[in-house]
C-alpha cells in the first residue's frame, strides 16, 4: 500500500521525498507551496504516514478524520453549529501526528503555543510530525513563533508547512525549510485518475479550464462551473450595465482573502479569453471554454484597451492582498478602475 495513492501526479516530488525518508536525510522542516488543488495536503499526510509508519488522519485529505472528530464533539454535547463554525486548535492522531488548521480563517499564535506546551514538550520516543495547513493565513506573530521552533527543532519532530502563497512566507522561514514546489499536472495523468474514480464524461473542456489542477478539473466536471469563476463571469456581465456601485461591491464583501485572490485570477483568465475571441482564436486556446457563449454575448461591451485594464488591475489587486491591504478596499479599487475604463471606451 502506498500512502500517496490519493495524490494525482507529483510523482517526482513524492519519489524524492520517499528517498530522503529511506536514507534518513529528510530535513526537519519542509515548505510545500503551489496553488490550491495540486495535492499538497494529501502529500503532507502521505509523508507524515511514511515517517510514522502507519496511516495518519485519513488518506482523503483528512476528510474522514475531521468528520469523525466532529461527530465525537457533538456526541460530547457540542452543538452542530459550533462544531461547524469552530475547529480545534490542534488535531491529534495517536500522539504522533499533529495538524494545525486555520481557526475562523486564521492560524493563531495560541495554537502554536498549545502545540509546544501540551505536545512537543513531551513527545517521548519515535518520530512526530506537525502539519501546518494554509500558512498564508498566519499573521506575523504566529510566523515568528514558529520560526523560533524550526530554528532549533525538537529531536525527531518534522514540520510540514503548506501554503498557497509562497510570496507571503517570511524569507527567514523559507531559508530554514526545504522548499517543495507543486506544479500543474498533465492532462493525461488527470484523465487517467478521474477515469479510475469512475468519471465517464467528456473531460476536454474541463481539462482546458482546469489548467493542470486536478481538483479544479474534478469540480468542473461535477458542477459545470466553479463558484468563484461563475462570480467572475457575472462581474464581467454586470460591469458594463448601469448598476449602482454598491451592488457590485456587496456581492464580494464576504469573500476571504484567498478567495479574493482566486477571483482576481479568474477575471484575468476571462479577460484573456475575450481578447482571444476578439482575434478569432479557436476554442482549444481558450482557458475557460465552458463560458465561451456568455463571453461572446458581452464581448461588444469590452474593448481590448479595457480588457488590458482587467489584466493590470487584477495583478495590482493580488499584490495589494499579499501586502494585507483590506480586501474590501482592494475590490472597490478594481471595480472603480474597470468602470472608469468602460466609461472612457464609450466616449
């Protein structure tokens, strides 16, 4: 049995990590980075299992493990609402594997202090593994507390840090970790994996839109679209109309910072598709081919100059989000810039 069966692609990375474990040369701190959906968490759980010698958490990205914990909490008297709204500071499997997840959208320094005082201070014999998920949600206090630990890690403790935003990680942390990039997966590998899962549908358009991201391809096949992609299409449909500014702003006010970044990415890809459609490009070069007809309908309202503004403003927005500018202000700036560009195009 392989502990990495749930990971689609990333074979070279998995083989390299496995070899390091077998040789006893795996660094004590690793930083997994790459966009959401490329298998970082499943690989981290697989590596933790390999280090400890048994399956920890659960192979499906920990979903079964988390469900079992939630059920146990409710059996102990917690309400379902509280269980869904509030995660635990630390999830523990057998006293050997520890998993820190954001609490209310943020990793908090209190979680790290609890890990150190309640668990790592008395680990005992054998290997122990700490998985830190969504490290891009940690503030500077949490990051600096973790830095002090990984500078002088406890014996036989391995730290696997996962982030979707490598640029947000402190240089001092990056310098003390083995950096492990996760790259897009080939369409052939994704197709084979989804066929093995039982998908019989035509995958061509989903593969084109998924851009080598197995989770995105799977969701596109299941749902026909993605929530944030759909929101991006609606924004492009609504912006040329005489909608009151706050209507558009309110549609995005509840988005998390990571979701806002993803939305910016989809807006940019759609703008590129619209420029390609203007040039008469074939469907196989489109990055979101499932939305071709909707884009064609609004294409007359978007000139090339305005579409280039989408590219420029969304890149600037992502940088502002990385620098922790308030998400609402970032979105307002993008909307105002695009409305102004559209207005100038019609004059």
